[in-house]
């Protein structure tokens, strides 16, 4: 029974990733950042754990020093933790700016709950990362493998 529940979570993650891919691309396949959304209402500890994990994975694909990350921030716990984690990993971060120029890297995120798990997606023009997490009183733990979709320009 537990294996079926785990399989259903992974399947839901795959479906969520596929369904949201169309939301972040246009007909030419270009990334168009929209306002980021945090519908999960995470605690500060959980937000910091999720942001830290996702930014560490982002660093494997878009290294610090390759440009300035441009995010459209919100006042959610995750939005604040993401910006702090990006800076902690050595990224230059700009907010409330249009992303233009070769050194600007727009980043958008969506974080929401689904069947008791928190689904997280971080997107840039070159890569999209998706993962689910279980929340606890002290933070968050990944419950799925990292899904990586690389885009070619």
C-alpha cells in the first residue's frame, strides 16, 4: 500500500511538471517569467529548507557568477528564503526589474501543496527544477527525486 502511495506522488509530480511546462514557455520555446506564486504558506524553517535545497540544485545547472538572478519577489516565507539562499550561494540578486541583457537570468517559482506534499518548481530560461517535500516541525525533507528539464535556446 505504501509503495502505491509513493508511486502516486511521483506520478503526480511528473504530471504537475508536464502540465506547468506550457505555462512557462511561449510558442518559440522562450521562457517568460510571470509573477512567482507561493500558495503553500510554509513556516520560515520549512521555507528555508526547501529554498536551500532547490538553490543547491540550481547551482549545479546555473552556477553563481554567470549572471544576476532577477526575481519578482513577494513577501511570502518562501520568497524571502529563496532570495536569502540565492545570496548565500553567491548569486547576485536583483528584484522588481525587467530581465534584459546577457547577464540577467530571470527566475520564477511556484510552490503549492498537493495531497499532503509541497510541490516546488523553480524556472529559468535554461532549466526548470521540480521536487516535492514533506513538511515537519523543524523544516522539510525531499520526498521525490529532482526533476530537471533543460531548455535549449
